[in-house]
């Protein structure tokens, strides 16, 4: 964690907000997985153990995916910087094509992050329903982290598509984001409402 925070604090533009969003999503999934693990060990919740273990495995997979996306986001940004330099090379049309492709990839990565965070939020109400009540603060933090991570990823997609020439991709990305954000708000309210 210290190394990642030091990387974020360095004087380079990557890793940046997209990577931080993915990392927050990974922490959210990990916290919910922890709650499932703690609860599954309890004799009181023995009947729920198979479901808790199933949800835990899904959350661990999402945490791994989001951890990978944090790194991929930094690499995608580095690709945009490199492609931007190539636009000034003698073959300008090839450089422009490479830049457009790099921008698209830099938007696709946080779009994957947003989708993974939405999946974390889809599992949160189950964790609330099955999890130990003593872990409610952990669940609360996890839900808030997932929602913030999704919002951060969505902001990165919108910024990366703002000046993109591929209007069809921009529209489909924005449509997908709108759907993910609506779903996230609903799931977050549902999970937080059950905790309160």
C-alpha cells in the first residue's frame, strides 16, 4: 500500500485517478470478502456457509481484476502519452490513428473498472443480509468505496472520450456508464438502507 501511495504521489502523471479508482474498488471487494470469511467461520452462520463462500470467491476474483485494472490504467495512460508524441512524426496520419487507438484503450480500461465496481455493489446487499452485524461498519466502508471508485472511473471515461473522433464509441460508452451509475446508486441505497 505504501508503495502504491508513493507512486500516486510521484511527480509523474501515472498512475493517477483511474488507477486510484480501481484500487479503491479492489479494497471494497476485499473488505466484503473479509466479512464473508469472518461470518462463514461462525457456528451461528453455519447454514449460510456455502453461500458466503460463493460470494467470497466472486469478491476475491473482482478484487484481483480491479488490482490488475489499476496497473492497466497506468499503462493505458502511458500509451496515450507515447501516441501523442507520434502525432508529430513524419507519418502524421499513422500517428493520429495510433493516438485515437490509445485514447480508446484509455477509456476502455476505466469502463471495465466501473463495470467491476458495479458487480461489487451487486454483491453488497447479499453480504449485508448474510454478514455478521458486528461487521456492518466494514460493509458500509466497502459500499462507499465501491460507489466512489465507480464514480471516479466514470469521470475518467468521460474525460478520455471528450475529444474522441469515434462518436459511436463515445455514445456507447456514455450509455453504458449511465446504466452502471443508475444501477450503482440503487444498489448502494439498498445496501446502506439495510445497514442503517
